[in-house]
């Protein structure tokens, strides 16, 4: 066995170093590819998050408060009651109410 090791040690070591070098080189390439993909996805996600943040900020500026929504709802309900009362009393027709609503839009 000692004779075999003495005769073939440099070949065994050369093959071992070659395999380790190839493994390290292949792993390095895989890591570089993965890092590139991660960087591309990071840029895409950052842009998406930024655009969503801008949209939310814009919506927050244009949104109304609950008091304003309640006031609008009360106004619409009052208009509905007035139209309903006029319609019940025969003061107006449904087509006239429809025309008034379309004019207000």
C-alpha cells in the first residue's frame, strides 16, 4: 500500500485538486448567476413598491373623510325623499326626475 501511495500520490493529488477546482469554479458561476437574478428581481420589486407607494399617496390625498361621505350620503337621501314625495303627489313624472338627475351629472 505504501508503494502504491508513493508511486501514484501526485496523480491522486492532481485529480483531487482538479475536482476541487472544478467544483469551486462551477459553484462560483452558480453563485454569480444567482446574485444577478436576485439583483434584477430586487430592482423590479423596488420599482413596483415605489409605484404602489406613489399611488397610495395619491389616493390618500384625494380621499374624503367619513364626515364628508356622510354629508354626501345625507344629501343624496334627501334628494331621493324629495323626488319620491313629488312622484307620490303627482307633481312630477319619473322621466322628469331622470332628466334632472342627468342634468346634475
